[in-house]
C-alpha cells in the first residue's frame, strides 16, 4: 500500500509509520512544521513532509490509505477555540484529500468524549464532553458519519495508550509513563486520592495493529480501541513496582481537575472485534515490561 500518515512524528503516528514501513508498505509522513519529535522516526526511510494541515494543502501523488493521527491532543492546551479549529479544520482538509485521491481514511478519535458515562463504554452511548479536545473529536466523528456511505472511513476511539515514543507527548503522556518516571527517579508516585480511579490502558503495539486492521474493516464506522479491562492506579503502581524492581508506596494528592476528570475508562470492545477483527493481545504487565527501558 501507498500510505500517508499525518502526525507521523508523534507518539502513535511514529509507531504506526515505522510498523507500516516494516511490513513493506510505501509510507509518507506529514507533520507540522513546528514538530520537535523527529527522533521518534529513527530508522524511517520514507519521505517526511512539513505542512500545517489545518489550512488547505496539496500533497502530490496517489495514496491507497490516509492515516490521520495529527491533532492538538493536550486537554489543557491554553486556547480552546484554536484547538477546536485546528483539529476540525484539519480533519475537513484530510477528508477532501482522501476523496480527491480515492483513498481509504483511518483517523484517531478518542475515548475522552465518553466523560464519566456508564462503563463499559459503548460507541453509541450518550456523550459527556469534559474538554475542548473531546468537543473537537466529537465534531470530527459527526462529520465522518456523513461520509460512511460515500467512502471507506473509520474512526478509532483510542482509550489510554502507553508505550514507546510517548515521552515526546510531555504532559499528556500516559500516567504509566509519568508514574514510572517518578519511580525511576527514586520518588514516590503521586496519584489522586485514593488511587481508586481506573483506566483501560492499551499498549501502543495493539493500537497500531487495530489501526492497520481498520483498512480492511467490514464497514465504515467508529470503533473503540481498548482492552476491555480497567485497572486502578493503585494496581498500576503495584505492577510498576514489580516490573521496575522498586517498592514505593503511592503519595496521594487532591484532584484539582474534578470537574473535567474522567474517573474511570473501560471499553466495550464488541464492535472492534466484530468489524475490525481486533482484540488486544498485550496484558498491562507485558506492555510495561516490553517498554520499561523507554521510561526515562
């Protein structure tokens, strides 16, 4: 396949681009001109194009698939209006590019738009938008739905992704990364009182597998990408202690983000299994063990 990956130097995008190339596909990466994450693509042999896709753009050549991973993803980005504009306008431009090139389109949505809704979280349940980021992604999903009968377009609601190259995300990196980093530095891991919040943590290698499988999805749609298993922060700390060979007790702190904080996330994976043929393979401990050297 000839593949275009937007946000290809970012966390998920870089893992995806490298795996696609490893599988023998021809890959072109598009990234924002201000990206500082090019080290994530170490060993990548394909072409890297610098463009701000939130404004109209042209990319020469034909592509079989466009993987759209580019976005402002920091829920605490300082300008809500600019976040929404960038993410939604960028998606509109990518849809038009996919139509023009007759390419399949796979794009990143998010589980954050479920807010504190019932679990396990199902694709069709009522949305609870706690951030501008969630609002931008729901706007993208609503736009995508208009094209389900016109093209192959698949949205993937990633749950809590962790793994190699996430250090480049900085503050929005997973709590697994931040807690592991604290513990490697000899510090007690700080979690919100009293560590009972839960996350559906999915390893980036599983996310890449699901994203590639979406190219052959049985039908256009929006699908959860998670493990279906929720793990408390207390248990995450225990697993990190076990894998890292440490013995830190958590340090509990008040949660200053109660109004916008997701207390629990857990995916209903029924549709992903049915329409993508995807089921997560990496258990949490296995994933942490696999990438523990990258936590630094």
